[in-house]
C-alpha cells in the first residue's frame, strides 16, 4: 500500500513583541512511498519550521497537513504521540544519543514507548546496525564512537519502527566531507530498501543534487529547482 504526504497551502506565523512574522506563506507538497526530496534555502528561511510541521512537532497556522489520509492536527496528544512514533523517523544534525546507553539500547529507544508485542524490535535493531556497519560496536557507548558512527546509530534509531516518513535536518552538517558522503550513501541505500518518504533539509549542494526532487524555500514557499 502506498503511503502519502500532502501539504496544502501551509502557513506558519509567530508573534514577536506584538509583531506577527510569517515564516511559511503557503507551502504545498505531495510525496508518496519511495520518493525523496531535498529542501534547501538560506538560514532563517523556515526549513526547520517546515520539517517540524511535517514531523507533527509543530502545527500550521493555516493550511492542511495530511499523512496517509490522516490529519495529525485533529488528534489528541496521546494519539498524536503514538502516530508520530509509528509514522515518522527523525535524524538531526546532532545525533542526540544518550551517553549512558549502548549503541543497541539507543537504537531501541523509539520502540519502547509503544511496544509492538511481537518481540521483533531487538532483532530489527541488530539488523539495522549491521546494515549501517556497526554490528561490531553494538555494546559500545556513544563516547567510544566517531562522529560518523554516532550519526549512523541515529539513522538506525530513526528506522527502528519502520517509519513511513524519514525526516533529516542537516544530517551531515557536523561531518567532514568523506564521512558526510558515506552517511549520504547510507541514507539512499536504506531509503531504497525501506521505500519510505525521505525528506532532507540541507545547506549542502552536493547532497541536495543527489535527490530526485529538489525544492528551495523562497519567500516562504517551496519552489522546485
């Protein structure tokens, strides 16, 4: 069954000292399973705001967000937490691994709030860590890993619940060029296997050029490039 993500004229504004600042001014997107998109634009143009709205971490001021025919804005907080956990994976510029936990435990964290009951999570975590080349590091802690290895754990963690949408905010921003290229290769390899919807916000033109669909945020709107 094909999964879908739709944004229709999504706007987002904030009130600062009695002044309203409109960051997004009518963003429209339509993506389905297996598609990938890069979103670029200068700092402060609203890229992260858009990603947070898609990821249901923020709500639009107006317009509509639809994921697999569902309107996340209409869900209660407990329903939304479960929906987000099961539908969306996140990879950020900073890996956000918990230092006291092992690589395996960090990978399993998103599977803990709403366990499936099939006992498959640990097997999937081990499989994902093998795919990202870290099966030999499974019991190590983040402090014992390189920056690239920590980001690879973050990728495995984001995929543990088989999310329909994978959102990445500057995922290679803290990496050197060789490691960034290696992590990017990993994104595309796993994306092809998982057939999710992949959206990456990036300042890297090299990374953006690898995507089949590219947008830039210009004057609060997504413009195809």
